[in-house]
C-alpha cells in the first residue's frame, strides 16, 4: 500500500543504516504495497464474463445513448417531469430498511478497513501506576513508594504479504458493500416507481370504468322507460339492468385496487396516508396520467454495460476479496517476524526519602516458525481457494442473470411498442362498432344482446390499450435497472452520485481508493 494513499509523506531513502530500527525504514516497510520478501497468493484478475459479444434483442429507437457509461443515466428520474414521483423516491430512500442495512454494512466494512491498515503499523500502548507499600520484617516499618510510567510497542513485519493481503481483502469488501448499497437504492427506487405507476394506471382504468358505468346506467334508464311504455321486451329491460349493475361492480372493484395502491405507497415511503393522498390528487390533470420515461439506448457491448450494474460489480469485488484471502491463508504457513520493545522510567522513594529515577527498557525481534499443525494451515488455504471458486461462480451467475434481465426488458419494450399502434387502432374500431350498433338498436333495427357484446369488446380494447401503456413505462423502468440504474463506481465519488433525486444520505467514503 502506497504511503501517499495512506496520507503519509513520501520518505526519502534512509542513509543512517548504522542506527538500529530507523523510524523511516519502519514506516516504509509498514506502508509498502506487499510483503518485504514476497507477496503470497494469486494476483486478482476479473473472471471472464459469460456475456455475449452483442445484444440479441433490437435496441429501442431513442435519443440518449447509454453506452456503458452510468453518467448517461444520472438524474433519469428527474427527467420524468413528475415532481410527486421525485418526492416519493426521496422519502422511500430515507425510510428504506434495506438501504439502511446496506449502509450499516458499509460502516462495518470501513471499520474492518481501518483495522487491516492498523495491523501493518506499529502499535504503541502506555501504562502508569503508583504503588505504596509498608513492611515490618519483624522490625521497624519499611516504607516504599513507586511512580512508574511505561511505553510498550509491538510491530509485525509483513515478510510474506499476509498483512498486505488483509488490507486488499478489506478494501475489496468495502467496495463490494458499497456496490450493494447502490443496488439497494436502485431496487427501492424501482419498487416505488412501479407502485406509483400502478396507482396512475389504476386511476386511468378508473376513468374507463366510470365512463363505461355511466354509459350502461344511461342505457338502462332508456330501456327501462321504453319497457314501461311497452316498446321493449322484459328480457331487454332485465339485460340492461344487469349490464348497469355489472358496470358498477367493475367500478367498485377498480376503486378497491386504487385504494390498495395508496396503502402500498404509504408503506414504501413512510409518509402519512393523508399526505400521500394529497400528493396523488393535488393536480387533477396528473391523476390518471402515466409518467413519461425519457428513452435511452444501450449502445455499449454487454460485458462493459453489465459491469455498471452495482450487483455485478459487487460480485466481482467479492471475487477479488476471496482472491486476497488466499494470500492471507498462505502467509500463515510461513515464518512471522515481530519487533517488540518497552521503556519504563520509575521514580522510587524509601521511607519518605528523596526520589530516585530508574530506567528499564528492552527491545528485540521475535521469530515464530510453524512446525506442525496436523495440516490445519494447508486445509485453510484449500478452503480459501474453494471460497474463491464459489465467488467466481456467483459472479458468472450474476452476469448471466443481468444479461437475462436486460434482454427481457428489451423484449418487453419492443413488444409493447409494436403492439401499441395496433391496440390503439383496435380501440378506435371497436368504439365505432359500438356506437353504430347502439344507434341501430335505438331506432329498432338491432337487439340489446348485440349492443352489450359490442360494448364489452370496446371495453376490453380500452383496458388492453391502458395496460400496454403501463407495460411500456414499466419496461423502461426495468431496462433502467437492468442497465445499471445510473450508479457511480462505489469508490470513485459516492457523494456525487445523482442517479436518484435529492438523495438524503450517502455511504461513508472508503479509507483508501483504487482497484486491483
């Protein structure tokens, strides 16, 4: 580990070799990147990604190119031009238990990082005591008073890089947990956005249900009047009343879905239900309007784009941590050298006499050699290698999952965009058919069964169109998350991450920077 990374000044070559245990040499050895003699364990290399060379699903036509650069997706939510969504996202980030837990894990990893750095530096402890004693020894009283202050120091020289590997493992763990924190934030944002989208979609369906229920009710009244005058058969009157009641049932059921959506937003954001309702209904023109996501295009190759995902990056850092752990266990099989010393000045007084000063000090190296442990250290190395293989397997699985999620999102988006014009045309056609059938019935050239059948087809077409519009927005949100969610690298500048609006909290910055 470089001295400048640790915040230490760079040291000039030490010329006073005749002076034992030169402090400049100690600091240089403590702050070096590896072991004094060698650094055991493999050097980490990112496992080969199982991602294909290019995306299989056609890309959406869009104006923004993502290109594997997460900065292209920052402030994506703000571009929805929906301030209420931004407020809900901010509140959810503040209240999310998963984000808080991920932040706690960063704090724990940061503490581990500090401990790993401290393990490679000398430690210094002090001790002070005052002792007063009286003895007779069968004669006059003998009084003895002692004032003592002691300094003790110990330092393990990292001969084979075990401590350097500990620092490396601690740093990789910190990076992995920072990635997990970003992933938790993105996951919460997506969950809230989908819940908000679900409510807006529900209100759009409510408008359709209200218009349909009003139409059925009006038809029922007209048929009932005509039936009382003898111009309509009782079967038509009964059918019209049943259709009106069915329309009211659909409306009530849809209202219940919207109420449950509000409860879900309350739970996610931690806001009071009154405030949530006010924010959702404050602007009548927005109540049933779906948010409009800004489009983007993933123009980078899969292997580059997927590494922008916080979960994939965290999995790769876990592989690096497991690789460093192999070196930690390997170093335990080799000798250890430690330097220890203490100095203890003592003031003493006998029978109230004058104080006199005594000095005691000792300093020297200690070399420990592992001789026989019944194969425990070798087994620990094999276990570390097995953990590395498992971490590499998890990384490859996370990449495959990421590829699947991106491809599925692209398929959803492409499918919705291709179906929307057809669904819109179908709505227009079914509405024309319904109006024509209704007019024929009103002049006595049709029957009510045909009218209600035509009404049902028009209603199904309208609901299908609304669901496709929701699917399109939901697919953009899913693609946003699958492409990385606009996060920044966990050790570059987490405080500048603006992928979410008005983020209230940020993770603690790592002690050191850099990647293997």
